[in-house]
């Protein structure tokens, strides 16, 4: 039984990923500022990934209890839909603290345990937003590009014993997506995806499960894009032109 730690697993992609590993018999720990939905079989540890000391303590507690940490998935993320002229310093710093520095802090803390045990897998949720320019998400886009850079750097420094990889989803029908987009905006996005639809969170979860498996043992420092062909044509998706909302939402 592996010990798997996932940040931001109380909803969306994280919740689906936690459920996927749990079904396989793994011991899964959810680090999230919010509690999971009632009935969740996954252990919840309240933690804000922007707080490195809290993250380190949470992982230390898990390691002391379980004796090892096999897989860590840095999934926690937030976004605020706003134009570049309207971004506030507070919003931008919070997005960076959670989406980028939160990954770095969690991976750093996990890697210290994995180096001592001689093996481990570090995974993270990036985004196709880090590959292309998408309006209204400048700070979010920059953090996701940064996650890919972290993935490559950790792979170079920690191979061969520790593997790293990130998944870059395109449009996924999560609570975060539904909170930011109207029905018409979701339809517009679907028309720009060759597959004709958003991904389900479970499809991203399956990718994480594969990346953590022995079948992916020669894969490290890589970005796996799962977008239904959205970026295949090298076109920029505007994701609608509606006036941006400044309300922050959690993944």
C-alpha cells in the first residue's frame, strides 16, 4: 500500500484523483484548507500550501505515522478572472503563493523524505494556460508555466531515484470552471476543442494514476498535456470576451 499525499483534494481534479488512488488500495491524505464533502473516505488534514511550515509539519506527521511517503501530487490551485489592468497586488500574490510557491514548498518538503528513503514520485497540476496566452488570467498563466519549469528542474536534480511529472489539462468541468463561466461561455469553449467537450475530472485523475505507476518508471521531467486537441492547432483560445469577475475561486 502506497502513501499518497494530494493537495487540494476536497473538490475537482484533486477529489477525483484522491478517489482514484483510494480505489486502488492506497492510503491517501488530502491537504486542503477546506473540508471534503460528506462521506469522503480520504483522510483530510487541514493545510494551506502557501504556508511552508504548515506543509512541512503535515508531511512530517504523515511520514511519522506511515513510515514513508511514496507519491505527492501538488494540485491545490486558485484563479481570479481579471484583466491585466485590474489585477490587484493581493490577488496576484495569493495566486502565486498557492499555485507556484505552494508546489515548490510541498515538493521540497516531500523530496527531503523521499531522498532519505531512496525513491518517490512528485506530480503536479499545471495547465495548457502555461503554454499559450489566455486573456484574463495573466497571474494564473504565469504560475502554471512555472510549475512546468519546476518539474524539469526537480527531475534534473533528483533523478534517478525521484521522478517528477506534471499534467497540463485543458478545459475540465470542475466546480472552479463552472463558477467562473456561464453556460454560454462553456459552450463557446467546447466549440474550440476538437473533442467537442470539457474533460471530466476523472480523466485527469487517470493520468495522475498512470504517472505514479511502475509503467511510467522511465518518465521524468515531463509535461503530459490532456486537452482534447485544444492546443494541437497552435491557436489561441480567447475563452470568451465577457467582462471578467474578480471573485476568487478554489480548485
